[in-house]
C-alpha cells in the first residue's frame, strides 16, 4: 500500500469514528435526549452525570481530531471507554462490547 492510500485510509477511519461517536454517544448526551438518560439509568449511573460524560467524550474527540494531539486523544478516548466499562458491570452486554470494540479498532487504526 502506498503512502497516499495509507493517509487517506487513516483519514476515512478517523472520520467514521468521529461521526459514530458524535451520533451515537455525544449528541444524545449533550442534547439531553431521554434515550441517553434511560441508558445511563440502566447502567447504574445517576442522571446528573449525563451532560458531564458527554462533555468529557467531546473533549477527548476534539483532541483526537487535532493532528498534533491525535495520539493523546486516542489514548484518552480508549481509557475513558475502558474506565466506563469497568465502573459499571452492567455494561458488559454483547451490544456495548461490540460497540466498544468497533470504536477502539477504528480509533487506533485512524491514528496511524
């Protein structure tokens, strides 16, 4: 694979990861949608943390999208996802495992 193809593959994966995080995780939390609050309640988190978690995810995503801080942002994002999974044992369902695996792989692949 030539260098140009690798660069564009990384950009596409980065864009897909960013769109996934914005649409599936960050936007529902920041917009205060009921689905975000219901999901957080099911996972054992109090409703008051929804906005804070959305802001932390947004900060990690912005750091990931800035080329100079992309590796740092990727490490923070994956650490954040890992910490959330560890802090709520109910998260270990197959759907969230699949979602976390996809986001982890695309985030890591887009960083290179």
